[in-house]
């Protein structure tokens, strides 16, 4: 059985890369593979704030891989900077989405401009690295974890698309339904149909609900003072609702992790000693919760803050004041991290008592 699984994985691995390397005809946009790349010019620039950068110009010759001009050569010019803020340096073998503009009179060869890079092969490589690590470490549970991740990605994509297409349904309602689906699907797939899973699902949903209530009360009581929604200025929906949905979905993973940790730990204690007292379970559960509370809160803090580092550097490099920079870029992220921390702390006692409830129910059946 294990040998068959390995063979299937190898076939899927090789087949997926062969497909990605030969899927050009599935794209509507023209794809060209770079055959020659030559640096033809470079220039140093300094902006108003004294920031230095270099601008380079490449001449590229690429072969078209799909469409009516398949097999023809196209000449491209590429301008890129050292900072790579809005551009890239290309080399032989890179595949690019291009726009065909005209033919060069004398040679009748095509000229065009670069639209984007074809990155599916790199995404596939990262995806397979993630999947293989899950398989080697988690075995069957790793496979189910990968399945739950794919299903959750599909759900959130469909949920956001449904929200964009409608105008009279609240984003919070859509997020709430999505959270229930995320929780139930993920925990059932990874942990199976048992009391441990029931306890984790109930703890996750109850902890998320209380987080929503507490965060809503805080925002209502403070009238949202201190929150800067500038990063949402192009969103045509209420930024407060978008922010709240982000808080709930962002904290869900950490809350779910705490809930399953509490449930799994206490059920393991019960399986090793069916006569263990409720008091001992409570004390053990709270000790476990205190041990993971700090690390889980730090995970949320670092995840949210790390995403703002490029913008903070950009503001500071353009002579923005430190206080203004941090206020603009960190207010929402710190609020999300603090709200998620509240959810984590609340879920610990909820997870303890909910797990004990299901343990006692299992005891009664014995």
C-alpha cells in the first residue's frame, strides 16, 4: 500500500511538471521564452530624498510559445532597477507574457512589450515542497491537511467572489459561514470523526464568537479611534467591516490550533488514565494553555507585523517621520494581533471545559 502511494505521488509529481512546461496553449495571453538577453544601457539616478538607484535596459530576443505567431521570434526591451520595486531582470529560459505590437520592417520580425512573468512552474515547485514535507512528517494526516488547505482556499475564493458579486449581503455573514466551514472541514479531515474533534470544533467556534463580540464592543466603545484605514482607501465597501472580517479569519488559525491542542492533550491524558479526575484535567489543561499562550500570541504578532516591513522601509526612505510611519502602517496590524491574542487567551479555558464536557460524556457511555 505504501509503495503504491509512493508511485502515485511520483507520477503526479512528474506529470504536473510536464503539464506546466507544456501548458502554453491553455493561456489566452501570448507567452514567449527568452532565448537571448543582452544588457545595452545603465544609468544611475538620485531622487529628491537622496535615494540612489540604478536603471538598466535589456534587449531580449524570445520565441513565441502559443497563439497564431507560435514559433516566431519577438524582440523586447526591458527596463529594470536595482531595487526591483516594479520590475524584474530577465535571463535566458524565462517565460514572459507579452503583447505583440508590430513587425520590424526589414526583417519582418515581431516587436512587443512585456506584460508579466509566467510563474506557475515556481508556484508548483513550492506547492510540491510543502506537500512532500506534509507527507513525510504527517503521513496520512499530512495528506488530509493538504486536502483541507486546498478546500479552504477554494471556499475563501468562492466566498469573496460571491461577496463582490452581491451588494445586500454582509461580509461578516459570509465570513461567519466560511469560518464554520473552515473549522468543520479542517478538523474533521485531520482528526477524524470523534469526541476530540467535536470538542475542538465547539471550542474554536465559541472562541471565535466571543472574540467577535469583544472586538465589536471595543470598536463601538472607542468609535474606532486610533485605527488608520488608509490602506483600504480604494475599497468601495465599509472599511470597518472589511477589517473585522480580516480579524476573525486571521485569528481563526491560531484559535483552531489552541483548541485542538487543548482537546488532544486532555484526551491523551484520559486515554492513559481513565480514572483521572476532573480537577487534574483542569489543572493540566490550564498549565498547557499557559505554556502555549505566549508563543501563539507572538506568532500572530510576527505574522501581521512582517507584512508591513516593506512599507515601513519605503516611508522611512522617503523621509517620513518615524511616528507617522508606524501609525499609518502598524495601527491595523497591531489591532489584528491584539484581537487575535484575545481570542487565543479566551479559547484556552473554553477548550479546557469543552474538552472535559466531552470526556465526561464519553465516560458516561462506557
